[in-house]
C-alpha cells in the first residue's frame, strides 16, 4: 500500500466568495461563500483522498502543517470535513486566510492572499522552538512514507534552509519527492540535493533559472531537457492553458491541456495537477499517463467552486 505525505508550510483557511458580477468602485453583494482548509499541499491531499474511489490500488494520505493557535481549530474542523489526516504544530498568531472572488458573469477568478503581520520578537522565539518540533515530525513521517509532496511558499520566519533539509531527508531515505516551489528555495535545495520531481509553472521556472519571460516553447523545451539531464530527475512545467512540458533525464514530453467550456474556479489547478500526477505515477511509473491524469485533475478542479477538488 503506497503512503503519500503532503507537507504544507503555508497552511491557509480559504474563503471562496461567489458574485453574479463584480464591479469596481461599487458595493458588491455575494450570492454565497464557502470555507476550506487549504494551502498548496493540503489542496493536493484532499484530491488524493478523493481519487481513492477511482484507484485500483489502495493508499494512505497524511499531511503535516503549522497552524496559528488562534484559528487552528477552524482549520482542523474544515480538514475533518474532507476526511484529511493532519499532523500539526501550533505557532503564535493566526493561520493565514485567503479570499477567492468568483465573478460568474465574466467567469473570472481573483485570489487575494492576506499575509499575516510579522511576528513579534517574543513570538519569533516561540516559533524557533517550535521549528525543531516541526522538523522532527516531518522526518518521522518521511520515513513512513513512499511519496512526499513539498509544495507552497516558505514563510520568512522559518529557517532559510528548511526546504533543502526536508528534501535531503526524503532523498536520503529513498523516497520519491515532488518539489513545487521556486526561486531561492529551489536553488538552495539544488545545491544540497536533487528532488525526484520538480514541478512549477513557466513563469516560476524562467525567474528561477534566469530565462526571459514569457519564453518561447522551443527555448523552454531545450532548457528543461538539458536541466533534467543534468539533474537526472523529472522536471514538469505547467503553462496555464498551453500544453504542459516535462522532461525525464533529458527525454522530453508534452501533454495538451483540456479545454473547459464552463470555468468556475482556477484556484488550485496546479495543486490538482500534482495530486493526479503523483497518484498515477505511484501506480504505473508512466510519465505520459501521469501527465494525462494530472491534466484531467486540473480540468475537473477548474469546473468546481472548492479549491482543490475533482468531485
């Protein structure tokens, strides 16, 4: 039985608010809203749980995240509704809250990421003490897992080498790890160890590896092919509605996206892709099939209000 571990350092309480139409400089009244436990890896964990009913092979999914003590209970209650198995450490303050605004008339999704205030000096000391507890939990769960997903941004109050440390633990324990983060954290990780799979979008890839953005397809294909050959791993680049590009130790793959007639919410499409890809890759180790499953999951998510769902 495969065991998946989703690590989310930027856990979120997501409020998705629906409007018939949004007009700037006017009072806008929503038709309804929903709350969900969220964050990139949490979204992927929810979809992995949902995909169990479609899987021939049984598996388990577990998540680890830090939660702000002042609204941790709300996050955990929301996670419980989705039957998510979550380990956590509490830190001072609030779990981050984000809002997604859905405009039905224009079929647009606008995400508002609300950063929490910088921790006080006293709270920073508490966070530093909690950090070792969090790392210990992560290391323990990595040893019990087969596939690890580390996704999302790293809040600045966590140590700068935390992502490299986590990825190195997964690699040393011979686990397949998918890294969905970019920039300084990805470059620092690559100096220490090589994740089995790197999956980011085209803008993040270009900014990480000093390519012009937007980048033409041929340049991007050549670059990820050479980079994956150099790193001896899998690199996946999603490009919105354009085809997804991937390379495995230099071998290039391309997967067309699915056209959606009735787009509802594009939030977490990338996280949905991660879940679909990992679930199929764990079963078959077939990259082409995994890219198609990831594409399918992203398309189903875009048709739903909940961020990170295929149901």
